[in-house]
C-alpha cells in the first residue's frame, strides 16, 4: 500500500473493541462485588447470626484491602504492562469470588471437624451448633479472608483499564471511552439484583458466588486472544494508529520524544511530590466511599427500612430501576468532549467544569430520607440520580490522570488515588454499620447487651438504650439520614479541594 493510500484509507475502529472488553471486565468486577451485599441480609446473616456491625466490618475491611491493593496494583500493572497485569488481576479476583462459597463448609470443618460435606449439609451442621458466638466469629473471619483475595484482584481492574484506555485513545476521547467501560459498573449493578437473589433462593447462596465468579475465567480467554498494543496490533491500521497517537505531534520534539516520555516510570516518592497526585487522591477519597455505600447498603436499606428482602420482586425491581437510572452517567463522557471540541476548552479545564456540574446532582440525596417517608421509590430514584452523577464524575476524575501524567505513570497514580478512595470507603462502610446498630438501640438478652433487631422486639425484649431520634426519624432511618447527608455534599468538597490544588492544566514532565 502506498503512502497516499495509507493516508486516505478508511480508519479501523479496533479501539472500541478494547473498550468493549474493558466494559465486560468492569461488569464482572461489580457483579462479583455485589454478590455479598445481595445475599448477606436474607441468606447469610440468618445462618451465621451477623448484625449490621459484622457486615460493616467485612465491607470496610474489603475497602481497606482494596485500598492498599490499589496502591500496589498500579505499580504491578506498570511493571508487567497492561495485558499480563490485567490477566493476573481478574484471575485472582475470580478465585476470591468463588472462595466465598466455601465459608460454610470451612466453618463446619473448623467447629466440628466435618470438612467433607456439601453446602446443604454444612448449613444443617451449623444450625445445630449451640455456641452462636463461635459460628459468628469463625464465619466472619472466613468471609474476610475471601474478601481479601477478591479485593487484591479487583484492585487491578481500574489501573489496567485506565492504562489500556490511554494506550488506545487520544486525550480528547478518553473521558468518553472511560465512561463507556465504567458503565459496566452500572450494568453489573443492574444485572445483580435480578440474578443473584434468584440463584441464591433456588440453588443456595453458595451457587451465586460460584456462578458469578466463574465469569472472570471466561473473560481471560477473550483478553489473551484480543489484546495487543495498538502499534503492533494487526487489526489497527495506520489511519487509526495516527488518530490514537495524535497527541504525540503536539509534544516538543515530536512523536519520538513523546514516546520516550511516556515510557518513563514513576516512583511513589516522585508521585507524592506532585500536587496533581494529591488532587486526584483527595477527589477519590471524598467520593469513592459514597458509591460503595450505595452499592453495599441499598439492598440492606430496603430490607431494614421497608421490609423488602432481596429475593422480593419489589426489591429487585427497585434496584433494577435505581441502576437503570445510573446509565445516565454516559453523559459524563459526552459533556467534557463537547466542551473541548465545541467550546474550545483544553481537556483538563473541560473535565473540571463538567465535574462541577456533576457535583451538584448528589445534593438530591438530602431529600432521600424525608421523601422516603411517603414511598421507597423516592430514595430509589434519588440514589439512582446520585449514582449517575458519581459515575459521570468518576469517568472524568480518572481521565484527569491521563491529562497530566505520561502513560508510563498512569497506573501508579490511579493506584494511589484508588488507595485513597478505598480508605474513604473503609470509613463510610465501617461507620455506617456501627451507626445503624447504634441508631436501633440496645436491649439485654441472657445477660448480654444486644442490638435490638425486629426479632427481639417481637419477643418483647425491652430497650436498655432507646433508638436514636433525629429530625423526626427514629432508629435506622435516623442513621440513614446522617449518611445520606454526607453523601450529598462530598462531591462539592472534593471538587473545591481539587481545584485549589490544581487550578489550571499543568502536565507532569518526568526527569
């Protein structure tokens, strides 16, 4: 093919195949993450005697493991590079997902020595154990271990996906590409409530972890076959490659100088010396926990406040509608692209303006609990809008890293920000569980102080400490009012600090 023919040839579109793979991986990532939140309240807690505090401990530790996993996952992805790094990440998290299913058998084995039993038999054995505290403690530890493995693997998803996006898209398109693959989180959340409780109800909660966890192994085969760097991929023609690498032409010294800069790695010591790193990390710290709170606690919220179990078709429909609304987050990729191409803004400025707009929508969460007094559909719709705003915000905050840092440093910076986001999630999940149990009040059963569940109330157990009352809301409703209020303002706080640290676009040049 002549040079003239190469210039005029029709551009291939293989970069969108890459986005499709990242979308599916993110969908699986969130499905695996959701299995516990959709089974613990109605299937697992009765078997192992968990309370909100125990669930809050498990989810907060998952967030902690995920946070530190993100810190090292970024370096791991930059070291192994995108293809191998992503393969290892999804392999580890799929193993972790499946491990949850065997917590019952392991609890039976540890407490009674009955290891070689099936899932149903293990449940019967556990039900016959009189020492409830031992069942509770052992099961919590086993689930924490499974969450550890899951978290370490899942930590690699976003550093690898953001790095792959930077390899296959110019800066102006990265927010759109990120918003598309990031929508996998929403699709995973959409599919979860209509599949996981059904599997758990008909085949046992263990089957839900195994079936959903196995999806990751299937994806690995697709990734191994389909992913190569665009410079060497046979399905990426010259026209598409030129489009992908267009930013290199704007670098002093030309494409070769740009490629040399992109190849440079960054140490943790270097990374924390940049205000851009702190801006990204603080934005993640303030907002990631909000999304995880909605993801982990909404099924429990419907169950505790409205009596809708996760296997109830009403609850499944409500969660489906909630996450269907969050699909509006695709605007998160379109709006900054519009501001850059139509309004002439440079990418970072366009992204920050878009993020400010998205930061106002979570304020609707202030009305979630007050309007929830009339119908659970009000908080469902409001959480859906807040979730859409979060995903739109998330697509853009990830893209700010590609705006400011060379490709060789992207996964490391994303990992640092992910760690900060995970720490924020630890705080909100642990404190929420403790707050909700505190808000319910306590009683005395057999000489021990217990959280006043509905079961104890029905038995006539008297309160030792009365339920919390706040602005007319009592018990867990008061607790949710507090957390929803924090979720409402977190994004504006995050945006103000980010803008203060990095008021204007300033790319990082590594020595």
